[in-house]
C-alpha cells in the first residue's frame, strides 16, 4: 500500500474515532439522549442536502445564462 494511501486511511480512521468520542462524551457527560443526537444528525444531513441542491441549481442557472449570453 502506498504511503499516501496509508496516511489517508489513518487520518480517516482517527477522524471517525474522534467524532465517535465526541458523541459518546455528549451522551455520557451531558445526558443527551441518543435519539436527540440521531435527530440532529438527520437534520444536518438534510441541511447539507439542501445546500448541495441549491448549489447545483445555482451552477445550472449560471451555465444556462452563460450559454444564452454567448449565443449569437
């Protein structure tokens, strides 16, 4: 396995473990119910999905306007 690939995998695994530790800390230290964390996670995914959709729409509009303006 290439060195860059190992570094990438190590970074990915350490990042996932750090996020799991944060969730565990929230549940254990602050008594946040896991259902609430799942709800916040799903809300975050929804917002990210809407942002991606809005960006795709803006890019399509930008490309469409550029094609209309260069058409003679």
